[in-house]
C-alpha cells in the first residue's frame, strides 16, 4: 500500500512516509470556542476524521491532536473573540470556553466524528508558550516593544515558503494585532501586553498579558510532538499567515527543518460562492443542519467532494446525499432479509466485490479521493441489489457483502444504525410476489398485496434498487 497526500509546502502529491516507522503524529488547528459549530467546521473535521480512520485502517498508529483556542484570537478591531463574547453574555471568558467546548464535543458525537486523542487548551499551556517566546527572543528572531513581543519576519528568510506569498502582502490594517509600534507591518505578536481592564492575563518577563494566536499552536504541538511531526491540517484559509507563522516560530526556535513534513489543507465551505463564516453573516450551524438532515447525510455530502476543492452549500446536493444514504439502508436491509436464502455458489459476486473494495482503497490512497471511493462503494450497493433481484447469491456471499459495506462505510460514517428486527417470512413472500406482479404490470394485484403487507404491520417502498420493507 502506497499512500499519497498533496503537500501544500511542495505543491505536489507525495508518497506518505512518517518520520517514525508506522507512527503518525497529526495536528489539526482546532476551534476558537466562542460560538456554535457551523458546516464549515463540520467539513474540515469530518475530513480529518476520515483521514485518521484510513491511516489507522492502513496499519499506522495515529496520535491526533486538535488544540482548543480559548484566548488570544483577535478580531480585526483588536478585541479578543473570547472577551467580546463574554461581555455580550455577561459571563467569564472561561465559562464561554467551557460551554462552547462542550457543544463542540456534542456536535462531534452527533456527526460521528471521533474525538481526537488530545484536545489541549491554550490557557493550560501558557507556561510552554512563555518558554518558547523566550527562546525565540534568545535566537534573535523577536523584539519587545512596551511589553509586547513581536516576531521579526525579516529575520526569517523562509517566511512565505508555505503559502508562496510575500510578507508585504500583509498590509497595514489587514490583521488585528497590527500596531504602529511594530517595526514592520508583517511582524506578528507572540505575547501581547494586556490593558488594565483585560480579564484574561498572565505574568511574563515582558508584561502582564496573554499569548498571540499563532504561538499557541506551535507551543502545544511542540510539547506533545517535539521538534518535528508528520501532518498538520486545517482549512486552506489558515495557510497564510497562521500556518506560515507557525513554521517561522518553530524553525526559529529549533533550527530544525521542516517543522512539519506534510501540510494537508482542506478546501473551504462556501454558500453561493462565498466563504461560509461568522464574519460573512452566512453561517449555517451544525445544529440547524441536523434539524433537516441526518448525520449520515451530512457526512455523505461532505465526502462527495474532494477535500481540497471548495464545497458549496445547497440543499439540492444534500437531498442527493440523503437519497444515497437511504439507498445504502435499503440495501443493508435487503441483505439481512435474504441472507439465509442461498441459491447458487456466487464466486463471481465475491470476486467483483473484492475488486471494488481494492479500487475503493486505491482511491483513498491517492490523496484521499473520497468521491471516487464513494463511486466504487455505491457500485457495491448496486451489484448487491442486482444479485438479490436475480436470486443469485449464497449465505456466505451476502455476509461478505454486508461486512464489506460496513467496513468501507466506516471511513465516512454514512451508514445509520440499522434496527435488528427481522421481517417475517410471510411478509417477504408477499413482497417478492408483489414485485413479480409489478414486473408483469399487474398493478391492481400489486396494490392488493401492498395492502396485505400493510395489514401485517409493514410498509413496502419501491426504490431503484428494489423494494424496501420497514415496520409501519
């Protein structure tokens, strides 16, 4: 098995080789916990959940860290997001952080996103942040102005190597931490002197203040992963300046390059072509989406677009995803209803399923091509229904198909939990006879049998993959 991932740093697909044998260390930028999760977050974290699942399936031991930003992420006005929300709700910032962190975990659970192995909070790592700022100053890459510490971008010659953008693109006014006291507009804050009224602040060698946003991620990642690790993820909008700053901070601290071997960025979620986000005023929360669609439908919709491409929100595409999930459910139910009715040896079916499984996995190996993988997955669904319709299957054959569908569906979490209720044999006989009548265009007889089925407590639905039976 050869896995390839697109590396933003090199702008090409590269064969994935972890720094240490079969161990993978993956860090993904987490949320600033001051508001509800929206579908842009769902898109990002669903993908990295799928990536982690696939790497583990491929035999790697994965340690997945997703940090929690609860201080230091500033708005363009210069106000801390956490502090502003706390003022609005008349609560302490840590109350805000605790509430929305709990909400994040609840939404992860609903979307069947596995909780990362570690979710360290910035406020629990101020000591590590201060220590790293000290080292950066000692190495000559930073300067202090009135208690605020700035990273001197001009001293780090590789700044811009990730995003292929130049420091001068960071124009005055473009970032919140920009102040007149900086030597250059591109310089960014490592430690910020807090005004007297600021609620969240800590003592440091330079001032009573709080960390900058960029340094939080680096200090946390380096505490748990050391000077280098394998994968850094996050939405592509973070590549500049956030991830660029992370590289500068880490490599200035240690002198070891590269800080991260593979930078794997996810595309943005858009709505009518515009980036979805709070600042854009077009946010669709995960809670609102779950009121209309199942978690499996949302995960199917996300997986149907390649992770590096923009994903535009529209309910038409979600309805298509919903139909795909219903088709999977129908097929799984048909398999369970027919699994004991062997007719012939089905070596051909087993070979076809095995081939499609190989193609599915190869699609994921090639830069996590989830749309292509889903195409092969749905071919397995179609083939299963075709064999059931033709009554050409064995017990072991259908069991193998069911196991394969469950195994491959796990990567995307697109299979709802099926009720284990067995449909009575008399109902199944009526369903088959009704289907035969429909094929002969005996509509009146088919309608009569539909009513008989209903009188026995079941509804039969006609789908492109054959009839689906469920309790009334």
